[in-house]
């Protein structure tokens, strides 16, 4: 039995409408209100009424079966029978992360539908599944970043029970599960938090409006709200870690920053549960303080997304130089990203028109997730094009090799492993007036970049959502099957050589020829040679007894001190004297 409580510090009267009854709630210390002890049973629907107003969902609602405007429902978390008591997540240093969107990952677009595709991820070599946000958001379809009920798994995906079955099924296949959470803003529709108390502050502003209140009067309970939310996902849903969206829009001038408080509480929870738990952040600051230990003045996060690595790779592969790709595009930028994670670690950044970033010296590569694409970099293009839509197969395979053999934990975005032909576009299902505003805003945004406004997909059109769904048959033949084999071989190779698990960035050696457009980097006995030009090139090797492990083109030739690589191709070689080289060459499974 659950006792219903709610924080409403400025209310004069609070009631709970529970099934067919309306009960007065008693005031408690600190602005809290509580219902009678015996009022609520699991499965009961309820709403709160503030000073005689309309019924509102619980800010901590565990389930919104009727959507963001409907009543909340009580959930008994102890009722689910977990089967994962012996599961323990791999460390991030040996991780291969796979980001997916529940609604477009399977034909069903549900947690149950995702379970049917987990064996594919296990065979691919994935270790961590990262779910884009799944908390309750308006409508049945959306990216999830406009969520408003942060404690409630989305009803259209399968609700609390469906999410638990998905996490349990992942653990049964040896897959850890990470959840993307959004603490920098809430969506505009169904956001009732301000009706309860000072959850937002006019002191700071974000691109989405007023910021969450982390350092103004009343902020103690707001911070508690967010920390309790993070702990709930890890404790009650058995997630193995969280990815925090856009932490640069979390504004906090407190002596103990909210992120530091959160990392300390999650570390404590990890000890209590006896499970390894991780925190990963998206940050636009190039500030390594985020992933430095708290004892060294950092925030104690385990890792962050590495946009500089993506921008360097994307700009070199595609030739794009607009927007935040300004200042990238050289092979030297890729080489620096391989050695230091950040390309901008204190230099002048053309896109920002100022000096930007700070050195990552002393940090391991495992603190920085690398990716060739993710939901942002695909979905925030006007038409949602993937990298496979923009470059040749040769350049694509070179980019994949640079990603999967880099010193960083690699992250894949759903479908990239088989060159999915489907785009990933921005889609919503808002109420009419808000929906029209979103459509107009999206068109204006991309028109400013020079795209034809009439060609921009309408986020509100159900067809935009449908065309973003993966077509799994593409992985079974042709280009999809061939690229999938390339991904599997590179992931196997990453695990076969100890040097490719070494997180010390100082051990990465690079050589670049900007004029001839080739790059070579080495990690221990393994060298990756990429020819980005449209001509055959001979790239020098420092390996006297080189053996070819993988190549994107059968015309690759190895000489005594050089390797001949055709146009837009990549080759991976290793010193034959290394024992793992011979083991790899004898193993036919990677072919």
C-alpha cells in the first residue's frame, strides 16, 4: 500500500481525487501534503486538486495510462518478478553502446517490439543499449525530449511493466541498459509542475524557456525531485546507467553543483544495490571537469558524449563546413580527436568566434563516447539523412573503422550497422495549435540554413514518423548485409587485441598527409590506414612483418615498408609477430 504525498508549498488546501472519492490531504513539514495512510491501493487512479482547482496528475506519477493530461495510476514495483539477479554490466572501457528510439526501432514501436530485436544487437557485439527518453510525453509519437511526467514510462510504449520486461530481456542477453533523461527542461504540453511549486526560476533561461530551479528559493526540493527520479530508474527499473541530456542548460550557482550532488547519490546507490551504475552526460562545453573525480574538483561523471570527434569525422567524410562544422574538416582534426578527445581544448573556435574548451590531459579515453552518428546529428538535419546517404561506401567504411578502432567507447545509432535507407526525422503528435506552431518553427529553422521550406517534413504528419521506422529486411541482403558484416568484424577485432582496449590516449600515434588526403593511426601492433582521396596512395608503415587483418577493398597491397590503398578505402594491419595477429588470421568467423 502506498501513502500518497505531494509537495505544494504555496497551497492553502490540497485534495486527492482517488477513484470515486475526494479526500482532504494533511499538511506536513516542508510544504508537503499527505493523504490518509490507507487511502491508496496498487492500480488505483488518482489526481491532486490544488486550492479547489482542476484535477492534476501527480508530479511524481509512476504511470499515466491516459496520457499527460489524465489521472495518475499507482504502481507496485515489488510485484514484478525480475530474473537478472546475476547480471553485471561491462565497464565503459570495453563498451559498445547502441542508441535506439523505442517508437521507430521495431514495427510495433513498443518495448515488446524492441525485445524481438535484441538478439541482433547481441550478435553485433553491442554491450549497452541506450534508450532515448521514455518518460510520458504528449501524444503517441515523439522523440521524448518534451516529456512532462518524468517518473512514468510512456503509455503507448507499454508502460511500467513493458519497460521492466525490456530491461530484464536485455540483461538475459548480457546487454546493459542506459536511459536518456532530460533534466534541463520539460515539454510545453502537460507540464503542470509550476502549479505545484517553484520548480522553475526566472533567474536563468534556456532555449526552451525558464530553467529548472536548482539554486533559487525552493530549489532543495526541486533537486530532490530530480535526484529521486534518477535513483528510481536505476533502482525500480534496473537500468545500469543514465545519459543526461544537454547538461550545459542546467544552471546552478550553488556551492555544490546539482551534477556533483547527483553523482555522489548515484555512487551511494550503487554501493547499496551492489551493481555498477554509470552517469553519462551530453555537454556542449568541452570542459573535462564534468568527468573528473569529485575528489579532484570535478563532478564525478563516468563519461560524456564527444561531439568534437563526431564533427571532425563527419566534416572530413562529407565535406560539410556549415554551422558547427566550421573549423573542422581537416584530417589533422581527426588525428587530434583520436589523441585528445577534444579538437578545441583552448584554441579559437571559428563557429563560436572565441576561444573554447580545456585540455583533457590525464583523463582516459573511456570518459568520452565517440560516434559517427546519433539521434541529434541525424534527426536535426532537415530531412533526417544518415551518413550512409551522404558518402560513398568506401568513405563510410573508413569512418566506421576510425570509430570502432578508436580509443573511445563507440556508440552506434539504430540502423547504421546495415546502412538503413530510412531517415530519422523529427516527429511529434501535439494538440492542434501547438502542433501548428511546431511545424512553422521547424520550417523557419531550416529555411535559415538555406533549405527549401516547402521540402521540410511536417513533424505532425504521421507519415514523417512512419518513414523513420527501420526496415529490418535491409540487414539481410545486399549493401545492408555487407556493411553489417564489416561492423561485426571490426567489433570482434576491437576485442581480439588488448591494445584496442587500452584507454590511454597518449598511446595513440597518428600520421597525416593533408595534401594527399590520407591518415594513419596506430594502437599497439594495430595500424589503421585510410585513403580519403580519389587516387591510389602508398602509405608508409612502421611494421616490418605486417599482416592484413581487414580491408574495405580487395585491391589493398602490403609491401615491406608501405601499404598501397585504392581510392576511398581503408585497411587494418598488424604486426605478424604478435600472437593475437595469428589467432585473428586463423579465425574465419570474422570474414
